[in-house]
C-alpha cells in the first residue's frame, strides 16, 4: 500500500519559532492564527499556546484577534510592528476599505508639528481601537469613505492609503477634537497648506458636510493662504444655506460674522510658530 504523502510528517513540521523565522526570511511579517496552525500541523489550542509563548518573548504581537505580526529586533522595544507596517495587511484581511487621516496623514506631507500619540485610521464601519505593545491605533467612522481622495505611500511592508492633503485639511475641521483643538489644527494647516491644490480642495469638499468647508476656508484665509481658497469660496457661496460657527464648543453671542464664509467667528485661533 502506498503511503499518503499529502500531509507533512511530524519531523517536517516546524516549531513555532522556526515558522516565524522562515516568514521573516521571506519578507512576510504578518500571518493569521489559522495559517500558523496549518503550518505547524497542530490543534487550535496548541497553536494558541505556541503563539502566546512567542508573544511573551516579544517575538510576535497580535494587533487584532487571529491576526499576528512578527516583531523584528529593531522594534522589540515597541512591542509591535509600527502601525503603518501592518494596517494595510490587516485591512486586507478584514476586507475593509480604509485610509490614514488627520494628524497621522499630515505626517506624510511634512505637516506633523507634534507626533500624534495614536495612529488615526478612517473606516466605513465602527471598530474598537488597537493596543499592541506601545502602538495605539484609533479608528473613526467616515461617511462616503470610498469617495475621499487618497494617495498611496510605500512602507517597508506594503502600500499605505493616506488621505490627500486636501481631504486631510477638511477632515481636520470635521474632527477637531481628534486633532487636538482649533489651535493645533491651525498649526498643522499652516504647514500643510503649501501642499494643497485649490481646485482639488473644492472637489474634495463635495465629500464632506458644508460646515467643514466653511471653517476650513476661513482658517486658511486667516492664516494667509488666500490663493488656496478661491475655488472653495465659490463652492461655499453656492452650497452653504446657513451661517455656521467656527467653534462648536464656544457661544455664538457677539461673535464677528465672516460674510464670505457664512461663518460666526466665535473663537480666537492662533497657530504655534
């Protein structure tokens, strides 16, 4: 009788540490618990125990249930791969469209005045934040996510989808609390504005509530970037049906009115130099 060679023998099965070493040697730094179990030829419980041992040794981390990353020596102190090196693989695994936004996106355009404490990612569905070693990933919900203009950036582990400079600027005004407040937003805009294209900004405004465009236009003009807002001003004049406020947290009483942006300037905004 012929032997069945379709399954590897016990002697050919790698140990867990050998498995992740092979992956890294092939340039693969992420895997699923199922893939590990199949490669090791063990039960789910045994695979979980083996991966837990590797995690305690700092050799792997699990940013999401059933999803693991190999942690190379240069990132052992971080306790994880950096988020930009595993988010593309995780989103592909989850079949979820995404883009990196707000302060995290601003970094890619040289406009990160302070390094954000959390890596900020927009999704079309709600998801709990990730805490993997010292890495924190914040997920935010974004309507019309697939319509948002984005750019692709290369990382050592794949391509990362990042909101365009124009979309980043608009999101900063839509998610002010997640961006550190109006002064922080103004600081980032003062560095991001040079990368903004006026026509693309007006086009990107069609993917957001009109109030975001009103606030952004005023702030860019306030910061001295008048040449960036002509097309956006025309868009606001055509689509803004009512006057809004610059700050949603401050009272409108006695606020100066900006007619061009249909906006009550109810907060003093200063960018850090």
